[in-house]
C-alpha cells in the first residue's frame, strides 16, 4: 500500500524481519511514496517500472538519477543476503564474477524454496501499480507442487500415516479450505488438490464427517 499516507518501505521491511523473524530480501524499492508513488525500481535489473494512471501496463524506463545511489546501496545489501544462504552464488559474488539477472533469480528461487529468504516487493493493488511484477515473482520464486516433498497424513480408516505425491495417478487427496454460498450457484466449496484427480459426479470421502459426498460440478475460478 505504497500510496497510503505514512507508507514507508524500509520500515516495513525492518518490521518483517523483527516481528516475523524472516530474512526479508528486497528485490525492489519504491519510486516515490504516498501520493507521489508512481512505480518501482528493479534491484535485479538496471531499470525502473512506471505505472501510468490511465493504463495498467508498466513502462520500462531508466532509473532516475536521484535514485541511483539508493538503488546501488540496496542492491548490494540484497545480493549479500542472497549470497549468505547460497554457496554457488556466494562463490561467484565473492570472487567478483559478474552475476547476471538470471543468476540472481535462480539464487532467489533456491533460497525461497528452502525457506532461507523471503523476497519483498512493493506496490498498491488499489491502483494496480506493481501487481504485474508481483505475479511474475510468484511464478519465478515460489515453489510449484513438484518442488515440494510429498504430503503426509493419517488414513482415517486404518490410522496409518501415508504419503501422497503431487501426481494424478495417486489416490485423490484434497483440503476443503473455504465454503461460501453464491446467490447464483449455491454452495461453493474451494479445495486444494494434493494428489490424484476428481471429476464432476465423483464421490469423495469427507473425513471430517466420515461419509461420502458427491462433487456435483467443478468450476474454474477467475479474478473477482
């Protein structure tokens, strides 16, 4: 919420580290703040992104001269934090080899998946500023199901701990995490699939109730 009165990016990053005990690594710094917030400065590449009010498509521009020093200082600090948790990146960084944006992104992804670092971005969702780079970062840094180990759970009938791989050929296992009533559709159950697959009309075991329920139809959710 960089457009809000009192918005302070560096203070927020410090609070993430202090309160959440997370190793927060900025990959951007804001270009302006509060009512003057107009874009972000990329710490991985030598560029800034502007977000015009009338169009949500970001414009790539050179970093303004008055932000050059702040960019260089924060970039150096972020690269050092990334290197601390990644031996391959640290070797290249300490020995003075030129690290490319792809090298940085790869190290960020490894560190994020290992839960050693937390990339931090900024923007304002209300005015759609900084949202596209955030979506790109989700794809680039966060783990896909294939990057994670199999999930474990207790078989409700046998009491035995079993594991499920993120594979369609495994038995179906999912977590229903939200139930809402839609005026047009009726009761909607949001669920996250851990293994296997389900088709409309299938009967699945509700372990909370101990009985089977029928999946009447499946819907694909979109924004809004």
